[in-house]
């Protein structure tokens, strides 16, 4: 596994712990819908389906803060992927579908900073 993939996987592991710790139930990780793309984490919070994008960055990285990484195009793609998931798994739940973002910043020293933004798309 290359360093970038390992970094992303580590961030997804931290995000999964955060989400389950807040009471969500994980349904899938790295779920693919053909060429449309991939959902990092699919979860359930009560009667809401949560599609979660995870962005991980090293502190000081040239790519900027992970919470700024979801562009309008990325938001549209995530909504489309959420609809694909729902269509393949019996439809949207009564509470609907929400798209969240978890941003992970890894400093040179110390613990990772993990932020969860609800309803970003």
C-alpha cells in the first residue's frame, strides 16, 4: 500500500471510530457504485442514512484544510452515490439521506484533529 492510500485509510479508521462513538451504526466502508465513484463510509443515525466523505491531510500540506475539499461537483457526486446506495438497498429510510464530511488533520506531533460536519451537501 502506498503512503497516500495508507494515510487515507488511517483517516477513515479515525472517522469510523468517531462516528460509531457518536452513536452511528456503520453499514459499509469504501462502497463502490461502478464508475460513479466510492462512498468512504455509509452509516445509519436513527432513521437517517448518512453518506460520509473522509478527507485526511498532514498539517501544513499544500492541499489545504480537509474541510474545504468538498467542491460543488464533489457534493453532486456524493448525492448521486447516496441515491445509488439507497436504490440498491431498499430505498431511502424515513429520515432521508444526509451527506457528512469528516476532516482529519495529522500534525507532525501529537494526536490527530478530527472534525465532523453534518449535512454538507
